[in-house]
C-alpha cells in the first residue's frame, strides 16, 4: 500500500477519449488529499516516469505518463499511453543502450554522447520528451543506463548531449563524504575492501588530499587480505607519503623544528 494509491482511482476514472490531463500542483494535492513533498516543487526528477518509484509507478500502471512538469508555473501534464504497445516497442531498443554501456571498458568512468549517437544505438530517434525535458533523463532504477551501472551526470538539451558517469566512480564527491562519515558518524560509512581503499588512497595522493588519505587509512576497518604484497606495500607508501606531507605543513604553519 502507498499513500499515492488514490492516484490510480483518479487516472482509471478518466474518460476513454481523454488523452491528456493538465493539472496544477494544487489540483494534484486535492486528488491526493495531502500536500506534495517539497521536492515535487523544486526538482523535475520527482515527476520522472519510473516503474519502481512511487508515485510514478502508479500513474504508469494506470496507463498515463508525465510529459511535462513546469516547476515555474507549478503544473504537470499527463498523457495517456498504450501500456502494452509502449512496453513492447521500447523494451528491445533501450536494451541495446544498456548493452552498449555495459560493454564500455572499466577504465572509462565518464562518457559524453550526443542524442544522435544514442539514436543510432537504439535504432530510432529519441522521443520528443527526451529532447526537451530533463525529467526524461532521471536516474531511476529501471532506466537502461542505471541497470548498466551508469548514471546521468549532466544533461545539455541545447547541445543535445548527455554526460554519463559510471556509478560509484565520482571520487571527488565520494571521498570527502566518506571522510566526513568516518570522523562524525562511522557507523554510516561505507566499508571499503582492500582494492577499493588502495584506489581511493592513490587518488588522494595524486591530487594532494593528504589529510583525507590518512583518515581513510587510520579510520577504515582495514581488510587487506585480498591485496598482493606489492599492493599492500603501495597502500602503506600512500599513507607514509601523506603523513610526511601533513607533517611538513604543520612545521610550515607553526614554525616547528
């Protein structure tokens, strides 16, 4: 059961000859009987058409989809879909995109693609909503890029370009977040195996994040049994280099001898 189940009754009760519904956010709230969450008014992703996410799973299963969400005007437009036809038509072509992304080498963590390139992969033009509405590119669980281990990092509609990033590879964001958790809320921190810890510490060493590297090494629950002796030595070297760098900074800042 979901508090959004009332939407099913609303959509299923629409006349069969009605193909589009334009609603203000206030009208949606009248149907629901409660206020929309703040994100519905500030983030178009909330109005994405994802099958494993409430409330979108409800309007999709009821035969409708969002074709436009106007946050400035506070309105949303739904259009009727032929569910069986739509699913059969899209399943095969978007599986090709998922297969393509799955085949990208692990060394490549970011990928920029033009709409026309994606069209060639799936064998047809992208739908109009993909060209005009960023909501179409929302990172939901059933989208072909998410199932292939990627997420959309940026959408450039005017340039007709999408930037994908391999999931879990944005170290510029992940490492500071992990360090903050290790220092302030260790129970919520992600456990890193030996190879991932080595990868993160090597990155810290390259970009000069010596404090972050020392925190990772000292605060992580070290699990290095999967590392070879050479990898273990590299991990220890990253730590020692970072410790020495921090010591130099302290001497420079405080005039220590």
